[in-house]
C-alpha cells in the first residue's frame, strides 16, 4: 500500500534542500488546486512505494496566510501517513512552535533536527533523545546540505507510517484551558473526526473561522462553546488565541531549557556578516554593489553578448535564412514561407534571445538564494517597501522585471501573502524591461534630440508608478488590511550547492520556456497575419504595404481613443497595439511605416544618434509632449502577450487577470493624459475638455493617495512579537 509522507517546516530552514535530497530526480512541481503556490511531490529514495509531499514553508497552522490554510487543509482533509517536521537546530525555539501544532493534529510525526553540523560546530548541544521523550515522537539528527542522517530519517518515517500509531504528545495547557478544551470536545465529538478531536477543540477555542465554517455544529453548541471561551478569557484577561499561543511558547521555552545546552557566546560567523551587510548604513550600499554586479554581468555585458549572438547569428543566420532559402527552393508559397520564417521562427527567435540572458540572471539569483543573502535583501527592502503598502519581497520581482517582465512576474510567487503577491504581479511590469529600452531610445532621439534626461525619467516614471499604485491599491478593499508582519528566518550563510543552483536554474528556465513560448508563437502568427494580409484590389489577401493591411484598418478605427493623449494617428495606434505582442515591435512598426525602411535600420539610427534620420518618426507626433505621452503609455500599459499570459497563470483567476490588465491600461492612460494635457496647457495650448479631464483625473489620484486608510478588521493579537533574526 502506498505511503504518503508530508514534509513541513519553517521557511528558510533547509526544507527545499531536504526535499531535494530525499526525492532526487523523481520530483514533480505543479500547483495546489486553485492557487499558484508550488506543490512539490516526489518518490522517496530507496522506498519507491513512499510519496513525499512538500508543504509550503509556514510558521504556524493559524489561518492567516494562504500557505497556512493550504497546509492545514491538506493535513486535516488528506490525512497523510506521517509528517516529517524539519526543525532548524540553530533556531530551535522558533521552529518548535510549529512542531507543537503539528503534534496536535493527530498524525504521526518524526522530527528532522536539521543543521546539526552547524549546531555542533558552534559548541552548542541538543539532547535529541530527551527531546524525543518530551515531545513523544522520534527525533533524527540530520544535515540536509551534507546528506547526513537522511537514510535513518527515511527509514524512521516509513516504519512510523507502517506502524500506524500517532505520536504521544504529553503537552498540557494550564488547568483552566484544559478544562475548557475538555468541555468543547464533548460538544463537538459527534461532528468532527475522532482522530483529530483535540486539534478541533483547540481551533474552536481559538475561534478559528475556517474550522467553524467547515464543521456543521448546531447553533446551540456554538453558543455553549462561546460561553466556555468567554469564561476562560475573563479568568486570564486575554483573548483565547493569545492564551494558546502564549502557553505554547511557554511550553517550547521549557523544552529548550531542558534539552539544549548553549556553550557559545557572542556572535557567530553569520551574525558578524549580518552586522555589516544588514546594517543601517552599509547594508544598502553593499546590496546596490552586489545587484549592480549581477545586473552588469547578466544583462549589460556577458548576457548582452550572448543575447546578441542568439538573435543575430544563431536565429538569423543559422536558422531563418537557411530555412527561407530551403522553402523558396522547394517552391513553397510566399505566404507560407513568410508565416514560418518571419511569423513563427522570427517571433519565437526574438524571445529565445532573452533565454541565455535570463539563464545567467537565474544563475546569480540562485547563488544569492542558496547562500542565504537573498533573505537579507528582502529584510532590508522591507523597511522601504512597507511605507507604501508592499512587502520587502516585492523588490526581487521588480528587479528581475527590469530584465524581462515574464520571470519578474513569476518571481512574485515567493511572496507568502496573497494580497502582496497580487499587488506585486500588477505592478512589476511598470518597470522598464529590456524590450522597452529601444522605445525609450527612439523617442529620446527622435523627439528630444537625444536628451540625456529621457532615459532616467522613464525609469523614475516606472518606480513612481509602482509606489503610487502600491499606496492607492492598499487603500482599496481587495488589498486593504493591517500590514502583514514581516517575519523571516535568516538562515546561516553557507556555500551554495551546485545541485540546488542547477535545479533552480532548470525549473525557472523550463517554466519561462513553457509559459512564454507557447503564447508568443500564437501572438507572432497573429501579428504576422495582421501585417501581411488585408483588402486590396477588391479582395482579401497578401498586401504589399502596411497601409493596406488588417493592422491599418484596425488602427484607423480605434485611433480616436488616443487622441486625448496626443498621438491619435493610425501609425502610433498600430505601434501601440503591436507592442502588446512584443514591445520591440514598436520600433519595428515605426521603421516600416516611415521612410526609415525597417526596424534594424531604425535601431542603427538610434545607436548612431542620427537625429536627422529619425526625423520621420518625430513627424508622427504633434509635439514633444505627445511623444513623451506615447512613451509613458507604452511603458506603463499592459505588457507583451507573453507577460500577460504569465499574469493569467500566476493569478490563476480570470477575474484577477482582467483586473490587473485593466488597471495597468487605465493607469497608463491617466498618466499619459495628464502628461500631454498639462504640458500642452502650460505651453499655451488653451483649456479644453481634455485639460478638464486631466485636472479631474489628477484630483482623483491625489484623493486616492492621501485619503485616510479605510477601517480595517483588527487582527487577533498573537500574544508575542516575533521579529526577524538579524
């Protein structure tokens, strides 16, 4: 009979390393039903009849985060045969709080006392035998990074599962609490599984809303339970949830005092490093230097060279041209040749060029994650990001998004809170990605004479959009609420594992390929079709010029939408819409529609600062204000199709995906309208309907920014402050 083993533990405690070591190459990564949080499962080495399920990293089984709800529902509803609870031996007191909750569930538990090598090296001692006796479950000393104790852990878990006996947990709360729990058990015993009776009693005592909704308890019984709870709260002068948490921590403290002997004094190596890299004065400059190096190598130097080779040499010279010649010599129809070579290969090839660049970036990010520094970055950036309603972990997606929006959006899955994750996904593509750089350069050269300030202003515009959106969205009902406490374990620094780094790169790269390439192929085909076909000579078919194409027809029909923004021409409209397929296409459209000739020549003119050659592009805009409005809209509006598809996948909700795209487009339109109308008005252009609309929009934005935060439901007190270890 198959055995199901569940792996549970705090974030940054080595759980991923342990899961990889236990399962090897047999693991599969998907999503939990209804959410985008990773669901990892694999076969246990040397026990092929045993399946390992890796739960999301959590600090407790309280229903405050999506990860906690997922973990708890799985344990209670799916009832795995055994739980392997990973406990970080270097931070044992914090980790054992989750252990007590897992033991209450009623499923057999075996504790993997991880990082025992680091504990011993520091001079500390943990009496694992005594810890096992106190907690009533097996305790196995392990080092997931070195592979120590893993065979014993696997065998112990399998034997415990086959035995089918639950852990004997001797923890008892204070007498008034135990009395209350006993009364509650009597009231609910006929409505909940007997195996989990004590756990359900504790949850009812805590007034756990999710449990209350999931169980069909008579109204009269609920009223009796409430009276029992109120009586206990009056005795302690504390709410019920706080009572359980306080007494649980008191129990854990007693366990640690009995089983742990600390002989080390002063700061360890990780503490000394953190005193520098997370300090108030040196932390941020060090972070800037590290990320500058990462970005410089992966995007600006090595990554740029590899991308250029992939796009120009490999895709262009070695794939497209030979294939075009082959199809032509075989007598293939012109339209089919164009579809295959320009539509499919050209479209996919343009995004394939980003893959080597992304692999280099993924390599450095994996190194930073595995050595423990990435957790420090999130901790430091939280000081800034919390001021406008976002998590410190949002910084990483925003940073990655400056290279490409697709992996930037995907990186948001590391954010635990669903609200913060959604907000980050919605705002990541505001940052100018690599594909937007040609647009910035083109507008700067054509409309502003190559002015130095255009490019920096574009980046500041993106940053400003993120900040403003964070403040505004945090004051709306879907995102409102007390800021979630930033609790993060800072793992000890260690040398990255080549296996972990390689696996991280592989998972990110394959996800990038699957999600970006599939939709991009379809988008490329549609764009090619729209540019190549149209109505001419009384019929529909291939056309010789773009002004006869389907794109021209569509652009002319909807150009009026952008008239208030200053660029209501069909050419600029077509460029904007083609930018949805790929932002690079904006430059290509201008190259084809003007006397410049093509996209490559347009980029050459930009690179050489040939302002006269770019004059036809400048002629498409009535004023520099219109040109900058066009730039602002294309930087902030909905991203390319590949990124849109990634938003849909990560949101895992059609409603939220449409809301995200709608918000991006509406915000971009409002910003572009304000820029153009205000600039025109200040330049003496008069006051009209567009100007009035801009004033109204500005007033609305300012109101949303500075209005008081709506009344929010108060979170139940935790009874104890938990701060990140520094």
